[in-house]
C-alpha cells in the first residue's frame, strides 16, 4: 500500500464527508432550535435523491441544476411538517415526539419502496467517469462537484444564521425561548422556517449525494443513523461540529474500507459513536452539558 | 399504575378476571380449532406480545427508550443456535448462557449510558448503534454463517422434545403462550413490589427519584438486564422455530421497530398493553396481507406502511394506547387499566 493510494482514499472520504456534513447540518439546526430530533432525516434525504433521479431521467436535468427545485420542495415539506405534525407535539414527552417522527420515517421508507421498488437507482451523467489529476492524486469530478456544492451551501446556511435578521431571530429562539416570545418574535413561524431550512439542506445534500451514490429505499434509515452519528460525534447543536463531524465520518468510512472490507465501513462509524458517547458525551466539538 | 383498589368497582374486577381467564382458555384450545396458517399467525402474535412485554418493562415502566431490542433477540437466537450446532448443547441448557450474554451486553450498554446519565434520544441511539454494530459484525463471522445465514438441522418431528426444542408448530405456540402468561404474572408482581415503584419513580422524575434516595443507576441497570434476558429467551425459541438466521433479518433496525409497535399501540406502561397491541397489529397486518394477496397487489412495504400510519394515529390521538381507552370503555376500574 503506497502513500498515494492512502491519500487518494482519504481525500475521497473527505469529499463525500462534506456532503454527509451538509445533511447532518440540517439535523443539527432542527435539533438546536426546535429541540426535536428529526428521526426521518435520512428518509427525507432518500426522498430528495429519488426526486433528483426522476428529474434526471424524466427531464434530463443535471442533479446540480435540480437543486433549486428539490431544495424548494423539501423546504415546503419541512415547513408543513413542522406546522402540521411536529408543532402539536412540542411540550409533549420526548418519546412521543420520537415515535411521531419514527412513524413518518417508516411511512417514507415504505412509500418509496412501493413507488420505486427495491432496486438501486442511480444517475449517470456524461461527466460521471471524468476525474481530475493533481500529481499522483486523482479525484472523481462528481465528488469534487458534490463536495464544493455542499461546502458552499453549508457556509451559506452558517452565514444566514449569523448575519441575517431572520437567522438571528431563529438563534434567539434557541438561546432563550421565553425572551424571544417577550420581544414579540413569531415563534411558530420561525420554527417552521427552521425545519424548512433543515429540510432544504437535506434537499441539496440529496441532489449532490445522487451524483456520487445510488439510491434505494433502505438507504433512508442508514442515512438517518449516519446523520445522527455525525451530529453526536461533532457535538449536538454545534454547527461547526456537524461540519467537522461529517468530514471525520467520511474519512473513517474511507479508512475502514481500506483496512477491512467496504461492507464493514459503517461498523467503524458505530464504534466511533460508542467511543465518543463513552468518553466525551458532549461530542468532540460540543460544549459541556446542554 | 396504582396499587390494589379496594372496594370500588369490585364487580367489574371480577368480570374482568373471568374475561381474562376465558381469553387464556380460548388461546389454550386455539391450536385444536385453527389451521396451520392461523396457528403460524398466532405464534407471531404471541412472540410480539412477549417481546413487547420485555420492552415495555424497560420503556413503559422504567422509562428507558430502547430502539435496539433486536440485538437481544439476535444474541439469544445466535448463541443458543451456535451452542447447539457446534457443541451439541441443547437449547434448554444453552438458554442460560445465551440469556446471560444478552443481559451482559444490556448491562454494558447501560453502564456506558447511565454512568454519564445519557438518557432519552441519546440512549435510544446508543442502543441502535450496538444493534447495528452487531449486525455488521455477525455478517462477517464465518463461524456464525456470516451473510449466507446460519441454519439449524430441520427435523419434521411430531413428538415433543422440550430439551432440544424440537417438535411440531403447536409446541412453539404453547411455549410462547406460557411465556406470555408467565411474564404477565411476573410483571404484575414486580410492579407491586419496591422495585416496581422505584422504576415508576425513575420514569416520572429521575432527579426527584435520586433525591428520594433511590439508587437510580442500579435500578435502571436491573431493568435493562431483565428486559434483555427476557428478550433473548424469545430469540432462542424463534431460532429453533424458524431454523434459520440471517444477520439483517435478525438484527436489522426494522426488527427493533417491530418490537416496539405492540406495546406503544396497546399502551405504554400498562400490563395488558403489549398483548392487546400484538393482537390488534397481528390481525390488522395479516388481514391486510390476505386482502392484498386476493386483490393481486404486491405486498412489499404495504404492511409496514399501514403499521406506521396506525402508529402515527395512535401517538397523535391516543398517546396512552388502546388498552387504557378500551378498559375505560368496558367500565374496568383503575387497577385493570394500568
């Protein structure tokens, strides 16, 4: 095993990890503000991937170009989910919220299974086999596009929360809910926007992921677990933690594929989760105690 | 969740007791009345009732949400099957190490989580992580058949051998019936004891329970270990009933979700909830399968879709579950609703 092979695989892992990170960022945003754990996160990602595949097959639309459509659709879905489904559950016991979103997740997975069947569907663009060479390092063009798209979107989301008035209002809800209500913020609407934005992040991640991997119904639960692992490893509620966690998990999957067999790649991620929960439950980049 | 109710509703209590006795009597003679297919449905229903009771013990009573109970089913199944196939140890003896192993794994998850007071959703994710870890691990262990599956020798025997768990389908039906009945009695006793009241205190308010002097770590560990051991027992019986084990089929997250359906639908933290839920879901699911088969519609996914819609309706409109609602309609007193 030479060093350029290792470097190639690690870079591939980082690039895929960035797309995972964007998806996990959506989960982190929703949890950080609404304090509700979106257990249907991966299933929504799978839904977005199918949307990208259908737009590509039906309209010959490149997945990158279908991002506005899919992200917009997911934003609306997320907003409606929050206002119609989740809102009545705020203040109810945690396990009831969890069961609610679990039922949404199972409905989505089996709905996708009924609609599209159990076979994997993928996107084959005319640049799918292109790659860039930087000396001994060779990277797939699709991965570079996916990673760049994810990074831009993630930075855009971070900037939105940092600088825009709406973003600041949403952060105010998460920092001090009572205070936010006192100053007259429309909390239900802001919660709807937050869930919508988290879902839109999933929509973008789904389009980009469809460039790199095939989609099939059981991918949903797998992606949900992956998003959770990233967010917990990175630190729940920490946006930069989610980004770095995504890169870390992408790399660990790549390393596992290199050292063991690719089918064991998620085992290392689960081991990492168990290790983090045992040694540093607040996550690698999270603040102590919530 | 209250203790004995004295005089109020004594009449309804007697009627309920008779109804319960009739219910179990009907189940006891059921194999003589139904065909092979219905018997297999009843075996599945009783399996979910029993595993649901085990899960309910941990979530419904002690308040610890586990989403990885397929792990304990799988440990029981694989351990007893491996002891039987590789070492010739019959499952009646192999059940002890198999259940002990499941309890030990449950204890290590508990140790990891409860030491740092990881609760709620974090704990649920930790249980999923362990189940998924084990699924992938077993998929790579050739000694346990890996992804090609682990098979027990099939013997179509009509005589009953309880030591080797070999016999006709109705033997497995009666085993699950006895387990479900025994669990009912055992859990009722536990919930009337100090241990049961400690669990309820922990479920309702962990901080208050600790302030009241309850060693919450110890009692949560006890809940996990009992639940894991019970669940493993169900795994042992199913392993010898189906004679084949596949990692994804046994440890997959959809299996863990199936386990939690019956107690939630029937009523979390109630004695009869898991049994009521298992029967309602079993009849719903199998009825639906028959209807769809006759209509010629492919059934993949439809059953789980309907389960999930049902689960959604329950948690949205009847979060206490079917049993407390039903018991109130039947005019049963509080002692029976819980």
